[in-house]
C-alpha cells in the first residue's frame, strides 16, 4: 500500500549511498558520424533514409554530434554529478557488416568513452545492442534469422576482450520487445517489416542472442561486472468484461515471453497457443531454452506509462491507444482482437499517460515473483515541448513538467524500495535531447537541451534538480 502523498509528489525522501544515480543514451540517437572511421550502415540508417518512415525526414546522420564532442559531454556529466552513465555500443562501428574482424577505430572510440568515464569517477554501464543492427545482417534476415544470434555473440566477445577489464555492468539488449514487434511486426521501427511470424522468430532469436552473449562475455571478461538485460515490461490495466483475458494475452506477448525463458522457466504455453495461427514455433530448437537462461545479476527495467486493455467486440471501431506509432502492422501477433483503451491524462508529448503508480506496481510485482533478482531502473523520463527563455544568467529551460514527472517517479521508486524491492539505481532517460526514432527530432526527452543547429548543450531545470538530488541524496521539492 502506497505511503506519502496520493499524487506521488513527496519531498525529503532519502536514497542510500549505494543507490546509483545516472543517465542514459543510445548510440544511433546521439553519436552522428555515421560514415566516419569505418562504421558500416545500420538498419536505422536505411530506415531513416526511406521516405515516410521518420517524421520530417529526419535521420541520425549527425544526431547530437556526440562522436566529435565526447570529452565535452563527459565533462557535462561531471557537472551534473552523475555516478553512472548507461550508453550503447554501435555494432556497425565494431563490425561494419556484423561479422569478421573488429574495426579498430570503433573499439578505440568506446575505449576513450569508458576510460573517460572512469577517470571522472563515473561507472560505465555498457549496452551492446540498442537497435542499430548492421544492415548486412538484416539483408540475411536480421533477427528473424537464427544466425544473427551467433553473430551477436561473436560481437559481444570482441567488445568484451577490449573493454572487459573495466565496464561495471554489461547489458546485452535494450528492449527486445521493440526490436522484435515494432521492427518486424508493426513496421514502426527498423527494418519496418509487418510479419507476425518473423516478429515471433525475432523474439526467440533475441532471447537466444542474450544468452549466447552473456556466455561469451563471461569467457573473456577479467573484472567482476554485473550481467544484465533491459526490458520495457508493460504495466497492463484490465478493463471491461474481457479485460482479464486481454491482459493475459498482452502480458504474455509483452512480458512473459521474455522474462520466463530468460529466467529459466521456458516459453509460456499460453503464448504458444495464442500464436498458433501465426507460427508453429519450430524456430525453438532443443537446448535453446538452456542457452537463453544464462544467469544474470541484474534486471534493467524501462518504464514510461501504462496500457489499459479489453477484448474488442469486432463491431465498434477498435481502440488502439497502445502508445506506439501506427504504421499499418501490429505489434501484437495473434492478439489483434485485443483493444487498447484511451487512458486518462495528463500526458507527455508522446501521448503517453503519466502514472507513477505503474512504476511502483511493476517493481513490486517483479520483486515478489523474482525476489533474488536485483533491479535497476535503466530508463525513465518524459518528452515535453521545451521553450528556451532568456534568464538573468543566460538562456534557460524551465521544464516544470519534466521535473515534476521525475520527482513523482523517483517517489514511486522509493516507495517500492520501502516495500522491500532490491532496487540498485536509476538511470534517467535521457541525458540529452536526441533522435527519437520514428519521431525524429520532434520529441525532446533530455534533461539537457541540444540545439540541433549549433549542437550547444544547455542543462534544463530538470538537470539542475537532478544534480541536487544526486548531491544531497534527498528528493528535492
């Protein structure tokens, strides 16, 4: 039962000295320099350059120019007091075609990044895959092709051999739900396919890639890091007579089809039954579930909003407020007759409802089901249409809504810990405004504003609020 204010606007809550405050980004969203130093093309290069796929025709060609501004961005992290930085490594910088020898310039860039973090007292949290699959592998079938999982393990080995004496936490995959269902089912993400069978094959091969990569890292890493995966687990609210059945179906596709095999329980039988008309799951080979269930030390949790579901009556217009860009396909293979109901506001600029209770509920439910597994919030944040104003000390962004969002969600995390959840840290999304996938540069999630003409960084009020939280370890008002 929740304690404190009913609206989650608590103040004065204290976080322990071992709670890890940080922020997060992803390679394609911030780096730019897509044609430099031997980097090969990724599926997001191809997708973003395809007319009609990304708002305004935006691409990640320059993004935030982080590749050329690395040291300045590291110094910015110091000014904010970050204790950890969650970044992703671009696979096509390391292996331009997804296979073969390593590209030395790519490895050197990430070595500079990791060494720069450590020199500044910031713990490196490295994500091996945040959606920028080498295009050459997609040409061979991408994540619908089993061989991609083995290629990923080799890539993990290469990176682990170079950085495996200093990375604090290795995360194999970020949100495989998005890679599989938005990439191969709905068409909203690269590579833009709309094929339910391929989406479910991608689910399995991403799970397999995770297990193979953890094993590969363990074979070469020489320090004592944590091994993890990050999931965007859905918080599902049932509604109406069919709500319970709808929630079961969506929980299966969104949550249990990842959690259960990753944590040694195999694939849920009801999901296999629900999707029988889509695929026979023959892509799961004997021994795969054992390979997938490589032990992990930490589960990363990304949370932004909730969904409310019911079974569609087949007559009235089907509600589809699932929070994802509609490109014509479905990210819910076998459950197209579930509808996603509009939820009460307020909303972020993404149209997502703001519900900090969902984060508390999610963390508590995970802790109750897997009590021995530590958790970390690896993404949480909000997009709002920021305005730059002239202040007495120069330009400023008074992002009251984002600061309030963070305050309420840190309150939710604190309440979860008070209920016994082993929550190790919180990585705010995002350190800076960036390329927001299919929405291009139209949505700003950063606590630091980026001027996309000059690439100037401007900490917003939310960044100053967060810096105070980190410094005092006490939730500001």
